[in-house]
C-alpha cells in the first residue's frame, strides 16, 4: 500500500479524494516530494513536477519537518504499545510491530 500511494505510481493530483489520506500517511510520498522539489529547479522541469506530481518548491519546510517527525512519532507509538503490553501476547505483538516497522526503513 505504501508503494501504491507513495506518489510515484499514482501522482497526488490523480489519487481519488477518499484515498488521499493514505497519501499523506505514507512516508514515501514526503520523501519523494522533498527529493523532486529540492533537486530540479529548472523552469521546465519544475513546471512539470508542479503540474504532474503536485510538488512545489515553496512547500519544502513543512515536508522536512514531517520527515523529521515521522520516526519520532512512530517510536513514541511503539514505546506506548510496549509499555502497555504486560502479557506475553502483548510482547509478541510488539515484536511483530517492531520488525515490520524496521523493515520499512531498511
């Protein structure tokens, strides 16, 4: 699902309205936004990126803040789950979550 709504296979302007929340939840979309908007600054390429992908160079500050906050929020959520898991099943769920989350960043 992250690859589908990352903004590369289906650009942001073409994602249906009821699925746009998945685009904003996916860290890949923010990474792609930061990469494309910051690297390509020629007028023709910048216009294509703005029209096709919906990325704008003047929106880079919030993108970088969200990219910095995403792992922190994720770590806090996992910490909360771990603190509230007192049973063996809870620890197994935490271990499963931790391995699946770590596979996202590898």
